[in-house]
């Protein structure tokens, strides 16, 4: 298979690039060249800023691909600047979406038929949700219908595993939060800690993209993640277990946490508001249609992330 990947040098995109290259696919990665990455020798790299007018069209001039995967479609415009120059050059288009487009959830586990919300979540429009990702999905649907290109949208949950800091208890990705557990400091858990968070291991999610690429005839929208969600309380327990400590916890209402840290850099307000919404999704559709079968449990994924942070020196033993 001849595959073009837009943004295939970091975390999920890098895992996908390596999987495809390892099995002998012809892989071309297009990005700005600003992210250092150890790509397989067989991977062709195009240095291109897709936001620059006609840049991608010039970069792929004379090329065709069996499929293109867009890992960094963060808005309607970033979807269109990729799809428009690739019209007539690809046989299948795969876009990385997000389950965040369903928030706030009306029911759990949420499936692909759950309503999407291009609206604000939270008081006074302080949290804009994932309207940008929904706009990217809508633009891809419009253009793929116009160009008659099979479209697959894969919507991961919170991605975890070696290669990136996982979401912390305040909705950011701050190693200091995890260091606090090691150092025996008190953790401020939002509300009562019973909100659900759904992790998907980066390796399993990359496998889902491979399955989608191999089956363009089953192009559709799919949620991809692990088998089950966990509570924030259980997340704390697993983090403490992974670092060999007993967690010291206090429960603080979300709005109080926001007030305490207003204007600071420790807390991601949008991330915290989203974290306090339940994240719980079913993967029945992708399992049945594509044969997706996640192999790594949330417990194993969390341990994998912590080992990587230790190895990278992002957290250290007390």
C-alpha cells in the first residue's frame, strides 16, 4: 500500500508510520520538519507547511497514493487544505477525529450515533469544547462526498502510552502532577473523583488506523479506545501503585480549583472542564466492522506511561 501521512512524526502518528513501514508499505510523511523523529529508513519525508497556499499541491505534484491519513486536522481549514490538493490523487481518506465532539454525554457508553455538540460546554462560554474537531470532520465529509473519496473518521479517546505525558488530574499533561504523588504531596482531585476517563493505548489506536487503511470498503466513522473507562479515583490508585506510593488525596469542587489557580500555569481550564465530563464510549462498531481488538488494558497503559516518564527523566524517584 502507498500511504501519505500528514503529521506522522509524533506519538500516534509516529506509531502508525512505524507500523506501516515495518510491514513493507510505501510511506510518505508530510510535515513542517520541526519535530525530530526517528523514522524508518524506508519512509519518504516531505517538508511542507500545509497551511501555505499551494504548498501541499506542489509537494505531491506527480504523485498518487492509495490512501492519505490526516493526523492533525484541527479545524475545517486544515481539513480542506489537505483534501483539496489531494482530490484525484488518493483512493481513501482517513482523518483522526476525537470523541470530544460528543461532549457533554447524554448517555454512557456513548456510540457513534450519539449527538455531536458544536456548542460551548460550561458557564459563560468558558469552554469551547471540541467544536474545531467537529468542524474538521464536517469539512472532510463535505469534500469527500464532492470528490467521491471514501472517508473514514477515527475518533480516539484520551491517548496514553510511551511517547507523551498522559492527561493529569487537572486536565493538562503536566509531569509535575505525577511527581506530586511520588513526593507524597496532597493531590487535589476535582469534585468527588467519580468522573469517568477513557484511555486508549497509543499502540492499540495505531492498530485501528492500520485496520481502517486495509479496509477502505468499510469507510465510516468509528470510536477507538480500550475496552472500558475508569474513574478518576481509580486512576489515582493506579498512578500511586505504578510509582510505589500511597496517594494523599483531597476533594475540591471544580469551580473552587479554577478559582484557586486563576491566571496560573498549573491548571488547564478547558482540559479540567472536559475532564469533569464523563468520558465513556463503546467500541462495538469498530470491533465488528474492522476486527479491532485492543490488547492493552487501561491499567497496563498507565504503567507504560509512567515507565516512559521515568526513562525520560520527566519524573524521578524520591
